[in-house]
C-alpha cells in the first residue's frame, strides 16, 4: 500500500482525503460504532417518526443530529418506513424543519437510510400550513 499524499503547513501535516482508504465496518463492529454519522429513520412510541444522523443510543433512547420530524409521510416507492428508508419521500409528505439535536425516548426501531433516501428527505420542503 502506498503512503497517503501529505502536505505540511506551519508544522502541521495534512493528508489528502482521497489518498486515505476508509476502514470498512465488519459484522463484529459494534452497532453504535458502525452507525455513527449515518442517516437513519427512527420510529418512536410517542414522539412520531424522525429522520436524522445517528449519534448514539442507550436502550430505547436515541440521539440524532440534524433531525427532521416526518409528520405525514408517503414513500416514493413501497408502503412502509422501510420504503422511505430505501427510496425517500413522495412530494406529498409533510415534514418539519431541521433541529440541530434531539433525544428521542421510547424508540421502536432505527432504520438506516440509503443515500438516495437521505437526499430525498433533506430536499423535502418544510411544511408550514
């Protein structure tokens, strides 16, 4: 394996991003470590459905960053939250603006989103009526 491309500025060494190979998670990698920073949908018992980026969870309590509540959702393809996680939201969906951080108690499931779904959800306009 070749050495990463680097540059030194004021005695600080910087590495060119595309010269570093990311270490892939394995099935033995703990869930919380594997999921950190990934886009997810969380369904909760009392708090509804949320899209955001996984920070951590402890039992049924889940922390998300840059979260949006899916108040009224419809899949682009499919018919369940799994469909939303795979293909994103239909334009008829109604979701809130983004909050920087949220702690969701009583979560029922955490579903990892595809990049296609994350782009679709992030692009959904904020419902204000």
